[in-house]
C-alpha cells in the first residue's frame, strides 16, 4: 500500500480553514474502537496486501452492480469470490459496528432482512481496508517458567498465550505489560495517520471537467469517515463530523457544501491526528509522573476485596470491571456511564452486569461465572479459561478460550476464532426482572436464537502481530460442542442482587429447544418430588433439624466449589436468604 492519495489542486477561493475557536480548542479526533475491537474478520480473502489498487477496482464493480449504492451477500460473494456464508457474516459484522444508527442495517435482525437491506458500498470499502490492521500486542512476561503449567496443551500460541493467561496476571499482580486504552488509541491513530490518504482516495470522486486525476470529496462521502473516527469535546459527547469540519460546517442540508479537494481534507485530518497523538502522549506522561486520579482510564488490578475496586468510565471508552478475585460483583444500569463494558482479569468470582449495553468485552478471566444483561451490538470473549458466560446479545465472538461454557441468546451466529479447546454452547438459561426491557432497548429479538450455529474461522488471527508457523493460518479453528441437555440447568439470579426498578420479565424470554425444555421440566419435577417427600416424612423435630443441617452443609459445599465462589459474608447471606432458589441452579 502507498501512504498517500492523488489529490486535487487548491481552488482559487478555498473554503474556510478554521473552525469556531470554542469548538476547535476543545475537540480532539479519536479512533472508533468498535471496528478495531469487533469488526475484524480472520478471512484471508478479505485482507488485501495491495491496498487501494484492488479496492479501487472493487469500488467500480460494486457500484456498477447496484442502483442505490448498497450490495447484498450474493453480490459480495461473487465480487469478492468468497462463500455465501462468509458474505453474510461480513454484512452481519458490519451491522454491529456501523457508526450511523440511522442506517437501516443497524436495526435489522432476521437473516433475510439483513440480506435484503445490504450494506453501503462506501462503508464496505472502509471496512475492507482496515482488515489489514494489526492489533497492538502486550509484551511477554519475563518469568515464562512460572506460567508454563497454565495451558494444558501445546499450540501455535504457546509462548504467547501463557503471557496473557489469567493465572499469570494474578501471580504477577501487575498490568504493566498490558496495553492501556491510551496505548491502543495511539496505535490506532498511528495506523490511521499512515493510511488515511488511501482511505480518502476510495471515498473521493474525480473532479468533473478536470483533465488530470484530481480528486474531490463531497460531504456525504466525508461522513463515511465516521466509521473510523470521531471528534469529541473534553468531558462531552461526540460531535458530528460535518459540524467540526471547516469546509462543511454550517452547511444548509437542502444545499450541501460543494465538494472540496481531497488534499485539503487530508491535510486537515493529519493535523488533527497529530494533535491528538500529542495530547495522548502528554496525558500518559502526566499519569506516569504524577499520582493517579479518578479520571485515569485504567484501574490497576489488585487482590484486595471487590469494594476496593471501582469501574472507570469515559465518553471515549468502556467502563472497566477489573481484577475481581474470589468475590461477587454486581453492576446495574445506573452504575455505568456509557454503553460499553470491559470485564478483565477476574478470577474465581461471579460478575453480574445487569444493564443494556451496545458493546461488551470479557478478557483474561478464569474460573468465573459472568452474567451480562443485554448487548445490542457485539460481545467479544478472549483469552478466558473455565468461564461460564450467560448473555443475551446480537452477536458474540469467542477467541482463544479453553474449557468455557456459553449460555447464549444471540440473534446472529456465534463466531469462533483462534486457538480454542473444549468449548460448549447452550441455550440462554436465566432472567432478571428488567431483562426484556433491556433487550427491547438495544434491539435484541427473543424469537431468534442462533446459539447452536457457531461458525469456526481461522486457527490464527491475522490481525495479531504474531509470527505464525507456516500454513497454520489456513487451519480451521476448533468449534464448540452443544451442551448435553441432561446437563442443562437454570441459573437463578437472586432478587436481592437486582435493581429496585420495576420490570416485567418473569421467565427466560428465549424459547428452549424441546430437548432442553424436557430436561428443565424433568429437573423441576424431581425437585418438587423431593420437596414433597421431605414434607411428608414423619420425623421428630431433632431428626428434621439434623436432615436440614446435612442438606444445608452439602449445598454450601457445592455452592462454594461449583457455582458461586463468593466472599464469606455474601455467601452466608445468599445461603440464608435463598437456599431453595439457588438449589435450582444445580
């Protein structure tokens, strides 16, 4: 790829070159995390090494195949020469990371509806271009011997996965080798700085009446850059792209501003990228050289009680729930700022995030049960082991996980990438009283559940900056097995963990397949019979107390060892208040 684009000559009377002082002085350009975190697909045919040359040809072909600048999966499969299943997966992925919520694709749920709407060609070009992006990776841990026993078998990732393993993070009690949000922002900005010229050339048009190859950019094409970047004022929300751009600001919607030379847009963008990179560097320097403040983006992990760890939040990033160990942790919608959550480095705990969200990430957790309410766009689970995840979501991506079980209510096929072992999937198995309201709020449809249709892609993710063994990138990832219906159980969220707000949900909103419904009914019937036998048993009071104590002790041992590794006072409260309800989870 080249790092520049063919541009037009400056006009005789250029548009204004500065924004109002009150806005320009407080705004910074940031990369949108969503395409980089949730929008990269490890499909080799979508990664173009020659950049704009191939994509420019594709642009012409795609536009000639459409009357409304939108294309469906059949067209994509033909033009990109990929299977129809991969073409549908591409469109579904784009629907979860689009920047414009008014795009009809954002609210589409049924597969036929998604395919009928199709994807905008210019959003597609930007999406395809960034498939060449390489993620920022953490440094390896110096003490590799100390973590050699973490992963049970060798793989292409050994030596790297051990550096990211949950147990190592606990032992090291440090996150200094993990990239911070500021590190990731700087890495993404550096990528954009190198490639924004090429991306502009894909969005630009040739200037009419010009003999040369001059390029100009219209306001509607400029808005497609919102797929990758946004402007935000300090302590405020995002600012629309066209409002901040000096050449399009204050344009009359009925009479859009005339197209401007792509070179002028490029210079302005590069100036803003450089300014933000300097701002981030100064902020990181101040953080490293001074005491931490409440505005820090990252909460350091420790092995203290949960009460000492507070999630951080920002308009430019997710709320963090981090470093929870051997505890229970509950967050309601009112506790979170923003619509994105990252649960990271939590171990031997139960985490509840009972809120409507757009995006969620679960990273580096082990031996934990994690319930995440309703995720309207995408959730990613990465580098986890022995985690039980329960979530209602539009789509889920699982990467590099081992011995994990996923209870899912998902509108799109689960995506499985990387080096995974012994994964299982099962139907959604819980509810809380605000669940259906939260699902409606973020657009999850309960009558579409594709939990049992996982799609396994490449064993190696080409977006990671790793040296992979030759040929491994073409090996398919290990998929997930369906949980045996006999092992399916309801997970009961105790009422005392829920919000005081009213809610109408009284049961699992996702219909169960027949085999799992029969298993559930069988367990309910057996429990009722046991209760009736105990009730009818004629025992002396002393013998009843003995039996009750024995059952209670067995249940407590099971509770600590299998499902809910709470800290002591929470465990005792839960057992005293809800022993019968919690027993239903087994």
